[in-house]
C-alpha cells in the first residue's frame, strides 16, 4: 500500500507520551501523524503497574509530576474515559528505622512542592491502616496520589487524538527516518511515506535506535517489570502501596483484583519480549501475605511482564535534540513514566509551538549523556 | 554434584500413559506429572474410591480399552516417577533452561527435564447463550465426570444439548445410569448426519455404536431434536427448563422443555498453554477453529526437546491419543539416539483416525452462526462478567482486530480461566465483527500460571533434580 502523508509533526511511538502529545498538538492546531509498530499503549504504557504517584520522585521531576497531577482528574473530559483513575493515596512503608529516616528526609526535601506528605509511625500506623499487618515501623502517605488502569489510558489518548484529526498509524514500523534539511522524511509500514516539519522520538525502549540514527547515542537499558495479579477479592486495600527500597508495590483495582509487583522479569531470546520471573513473583507473593494476612488463601490468576526503558541516572530524556533541528526526544522513563506522561505530551506540544516548555525540563536534556558518551569513547 | 535430568511427561491420560510405557520399555525412568488424583485421564477416569461398579458399567463399550490402559499404568508404576495431584503451571523458555514450575500438595517445586512430552488433553468447548451461567448448567464433559468419578448425576431430569459425539454418548450413559433423559437437542441439522454413512465405510464400529446409542435413547422415549438454537434457560437460581428454537421442514418452531439440569458442549478444545509457554510455534487449524502447536507426524514440535501428544496437540479422541503418546515417546528415543522410531504402522493408524475425525466433524458441525443468534446482553466472559454487547462495544470503540488487544481493552479472557473457556466465543465474536476468519484474529498469549495458584504457595521454592 503506497501512501504519502505530509504533516507538521510526526510522532514515533504511540505510548502514553506519544499519544498524549498527539492530542495536545492537535489541540494546538498542528497536523499530526502518530506512528506505532504495534498497537498504541501496548508496551510499557499498557503493562505497567498503574501507579499515579508523585511521592518518591526526585525533586527535579516534581514540577512535571505536579502538572500531570492536574491533568489526571480531567481524563473523562479529555479522552472520554476516567481510566479507573482514583486518588486513593499512596502509602510508602518503611520496614526499618533507617528506612523511615529516609522517608522523613524525603518529606523534608520535597516540602516546598505541595505533595502534602503525612508521616505515620509506630502504633499510629496500624490504628490508621488496620488492614495492614504490623510489619512496618512507619510510612509516608501522599493522600492525593493514586492509581489508574494502564491498559486503557494510552489507547484512549490515541483514540481522542484520532477523533481530533490526528492520523494514527498502528502496526506500522518505522523503517527509515532521515532529516532533509527542512524537516524529516519517514518510510514506514508497507510503503507509507511521511514528511514532517518536526519529529518526536517517543519510542520507549526502542528510542535509543532513533536517537543513534541522529548521532545521539544514549545509555538506554531495558528493564522488565514482574507483575502478579490475584482473582477479584472484597475491596479492602484503600491505597496504592509501595515500600522504601521499592521491593514491593501493590494496589487493589475497582474490580477487586490485587495488582502487585516487585523485582524484575527476564528478557527472552528476542529482547523485545520478556517473561515474569518466577523468583521475583514468589517474593512479591510472600511479601503480600506478610503485609496483608487477609490474602492468605487468595488465588493468583496471572503474571505478566513488559519492556521498559531505563536511563542510568533514573531520569527520562525530554527535550530537543542537540544534533538535529526539529527533533524532540521523550523516552527513558525508568519504570515511572505513567503518571508524568500526560504532562510530557503537553510539554512536547509547547516545545513544538513555542520552542520552550513552561515546566522546567533542563534536568532531562539528552546532552547530559554527551559527555559520558565522549568519555567512554575516549577510554576505549 | 552430577545432575542427570529425566524426560518429563505432563498428563497421565491415554497419551501420557502410553508415552511413559514406551520410555520405560527403552529403559528410561520418566517423571509423570498429573493433575488428577488417579491416572487415567478424562475418558478413562477412575473413581477415587472403588464404588463396586464394573468396568462394563462404568466405561460401557470402551471397558476393554479402559482396563488395558489402567493395567498398563499399574504395570509401569514401579518403573516411573509418578506424581499425582501435581499442577504444572509454568514452563521455562529455552534460554532459561529446561524447567517446570509445579504445585504439589500446596508446595511450589521446580522440576528440570531432559525432554518434555506434553499430554495435556482437552476441555469442553463452550459457547455462551442466555442463561448458560445458571446453576444446573454443566458441560457435557463435567456431566460425564460426575457419573464416572463420583457415581452421581447432575440432575434427575436432564437435557443434553450441543454438537459432537459426546452428546449422544453421555445422554446414553445417563439413561443407563437410571437418570431421566428429557431430551437430546442437537444443534446440527439432521442433514449433517448423512456424513455418518461415509464414516461407516471407514469406521463401522464407531457408527454402529453411535446409532445404537441413538436408537436406545429413542426406544426409551427420549425426545431428539435437530437444528436447535437455545433461546433461554428457564429459572434464575436453578435450571427449571430450556426454551429453544429448531428448524423444521416448514420453518421454525419454538418449544420449551422442563428439566433440572442441562449438559451442553460443542466438541472439545485442546489445552495448549504449556506448549505456548515452552515457546513452541503454533499454527491455526481451520477445521477445529483453534491454534495448535506445530507438530510432525510423531509429535515433535518446533522446540527440539518438547513433544506433544493426545488431544492437547489436536482433538482426535482417546484411541488416537494412545497412539500419539507412543509416537511421541518413539520420537524422543530416536532423537536421543536410543532407538529408531520405526513408527510407520502407528503413524498410518493415527492418520486413519484423523481422516475419520474429518468426517465426524461434518456430522457434528460447529455452529458457526452461533454468536449471531445470541442476544447482546448474554455473558461472554463469565470470569470477568463481560457481556457480548460490551465485547462488541470494545471492538468498535478500539477498532480492534486482534484478540490480545480485545483482552487488554475489554478484560475478556483476563480472569480466572485465562480465556480457556471464553476464547472460542471471543474469537467468533471478533472475527464476526471484523468480517475475517477465526484464524486472522490471532490467539490469546498464554501467561503463567496456566491455572490459578494460591498466593502463599508454601513459601520456599524447592528445586528438584532427580538423578
């Protein structure tokens, strides 16, 4: 099928970043093509834990995170569904006094960002959260954090973008992409030629290939979550839970299933695919029983994994390319992009229309890896 | 420590037992893992406690085969490592080594294998209709299991509905057991039965048996109807009857029949999740409208150390299962340099049965207009409580053309059964909505655990290697 498309912006990768960017750009009056090699939101955006969490993020992510915090309650109006978004609160446990001290230090560090953290320790913990076993010395609650259904959000953003006039090309792998001097030329799928003024690289775990294509190698590695889900059970866990150190996280969805994760899955021979790790799943299950004794006897119905991108400093890459005019990057969310992604979409639209972001993103510049790459090259 | 892995056989039905027997004959000591409490599988299922019934009364015309299979198993029992009540819920992919995750008496164990023969069998293929989740509605297979293993019936006045040879067999077994069989409602048109004439040339015994079941049912006054489509189960908290339409010479008739239990099914569907998790390549089988692990005539899959046999590798019945179990073992022995397979006779016998299945399938066809006849408010996926209307809405809203996408966006197939029960219907719904064939919408990817496992499954993982 031969087809020619000419748009203002082409977006490679229909995850939550790419699909929310497509919608934001359509709202700004730009013509947009959103291209995905599979289905929109079927990779990391669709298979992640579903935490809509600000607590625990490094301070440099919080302005972006706060911006996203304002977007989540508006999903119904923006994309037609609320995606099961709930401001349930996010409770982060400390197993030891040392861990609790870290939670206290974090609360102090982010005091000015308006997260409204509440520290709860000792006997007050079980009084306040009676469903929790006394396996923690304390916890930090972020009352307005929550969770949502990751399977639904990105497809709904992509659908809303399409209804708003974006061209959405699924099952359309990008085969070639090149800068032409006054824009870009993309060859995708089965003979589709796309010309655009600006290009967004939001290809998740596959973004490093496109960055390298424009002579901007990045130290992206892949991580694979290891998730466990139970059968539906009576509603009892009112918050999304995490632990200092990150070895266990869990929430109960509206239907009653406990969705829990921790540890890492394992890549298959083809590293585009992965499997949950039985070892990781076992330890998640053990921890779940310890924390929630009422889960003894519950049945686990499914494990799952997925493919996510991680950067060495725990922060994503967001912003303009340093080699190629008109190219924007947004990837490498390190297993924590679900909450911030809708704000990243708006930031990308601002970068395209205004050339600048109203939310600080300097910490996420791709240039921070240039020196590292150069040093590595020199040492070889 | 030197570790010497043994071949592992999953399933102790006709295929698994014959595979084990063949390996034992070659001097191997296979590990045989079976979910059941006693070996025998489904069709030759044995009761937990001897209830005094003879083989003849329990297995009818198949008594001789059942006895021979059970005796074969007892004979090899000292020479195999047999683990009943063992759920195999995960298989590692080749790059992660040869390992099974199993649940044995509530404890999680990991068992290594040198080769794997999957004899995982089949379950009833079901399709939704109004009231199919009402208490008192069973599958044909479950109603037969109740009779064989527990010595009880699913009700006092039972209606049997569906398509497939099991329909008449189970109805006849219930009649023999003293239950009142109110009706046999065949969803296939009476004209489809003409194919039995062709079948009689190839398999006269099967046709003679089938005709005798039908005749005895009729002589006992059991109502037999063809071209049936159910309209509704009567009763809400318990089955009180069934209203159905049927094709007649002049058009259509709507009839009701009172009963306190309904057994139904549309032939069988293979249990293929372990082959999927093992990384075997799959191919769509148009006749059975299902994806099957690719296999050669002996049961070799695309993965060199994994073999498939029995109905789990494609529905062919118990006789073919015994043959294919032996064939898979012969292939394993040949591939490991122990003995030439020398299997031409068995391969030919299995092929002859497969040809008969083709004809049988025409005599008991799948109702491919089913989803069009079922009202929108009917439950499609009972684990997740998704109606056909919700499925259709999800397909339209998401422009869905692929079944894993349907699962992600609608939760169909995401629940306890992981699509084992609803994927036949979901496939029909999606391919119907897309105007494509069932094979074009893809297949649900298997995820471990293939069946639910307890959250606190014993804590420690016990790695186990037999030398």
